[in-house]
């Protein structure tokens, strides 16, 4: 007996949603996903409220490439090492594992040390040039509590946060800006780290406000296994200052930082 029109329509609807779910699963696992910046550890390049596209094919695939870390892939497939200077999204170690974003500073076999705030890579200081201060307006998602009292200021009658900014240049020519909030011996003067095989050494660009590979868990995250790399930051596709309200659609426009859209890495 043929299916009734109602049953046929229900089957087609179910088939459509299954195909859609499969498409989204493949897209997020193997091609591209999104990531929202939750903290200030990657200032000045990334602000709280930035939304990024992250490409998934750059470093190969593992269980952490899949949504929710589904244990469907053994080890690391089609693995490739990142380049120094890449901004990567990865799964943090520990029982409270979650997605994190940092910059690759050291590769397997590299030695890294921080001395007086300057990175020493394989025995050579990474060039560090003082540039103009980084000035960031205070917003609902980056308030005075996150800035720190000593860095507060006023520009054109509006409250801002001001940090000393430096430009680092890695071997190979990769350049990016980092921030220095002052003298903090536990992060500005470290021991020598030697990156083990199959791992990377990661740091936040906001050097004095980043729990990264300089610190062992639970304070930081230590060396990160390559198979926890999920992808590379590609482009900013949206940014908000946190002032939008869901029940007021017009604020979605006024809260957007349109000038940040399209910024690459």
C-alpha cells in the first residue's frame, strides 16, 4: 500500500534535516568553523567580541577536529606542522577542556625562554620594536575591570585603555604586535623550555594576561600536542562591542565594529 501524502511529506522533511545535519557536520569537521573571542589574551590583534572563521584542513584531523571531540578518528590523520606565528584554535588539556586561541611560537625541538619580556628563540632574541601605544575604548565587553586601573586614560573625552605595544618579528619574517602591561617576573623572566616532539609552544599576544605554554596546568596549559590543533584563524567576519540587546534589533547594528570585518591573519 502506498504511503499517504502526509507520511511521504514527513519522510521528505526528515530526509532533508538529516542531509542538512550531515552537511553541517562535514563542514565544521573538515572545512571551516567559527570561533568567538571570549577574553583579552590575544590583544591587540583580537578583541573580545570578534568572530572568526577558522579553517580546519591546515594541520590534519583528529578527534578534536570533530564537534564535541567525538572519538571517531584515531590519532592524527594527514598531519602537518604549523608555522611559527600562526594563530591557531586548539582543544585545551584537562578535564575542563575547551577551545582556546593562541599564537604558535615554538615547534618541536625549539628552545624558548622569556627574559625581561623578550622572547629568546633557539638562543637568539626575537627582534622586538617599540611602536605606538595600543589604545582601546572601554566597552560593555571590555570594561575598566579588564583594563586595569594603571592603564586607564581618556582620549577625546572618552575612557580608554592604553597599553605599551611592541612589534615582534619571528625567523622567516612573520610580524605581529604584542602588549606589555609591566614587570611580572613569573611571566617576563622564565626558565628555558624545550618543545617535545609532537607538540607546540603557544603564547598569547597580550603577554602579561595570557595563561599559555609558559605555565603548567592548571595555571596555564604547558606544551600542546599537535593532535589537539583544530585549525588556523583565517579572517574576522563580525565584531561587536557587547552593547547589543537581543530584544532591540537596531542595537545589533550600532554595536558592530564594522571596520574589523575582513581582517586576515
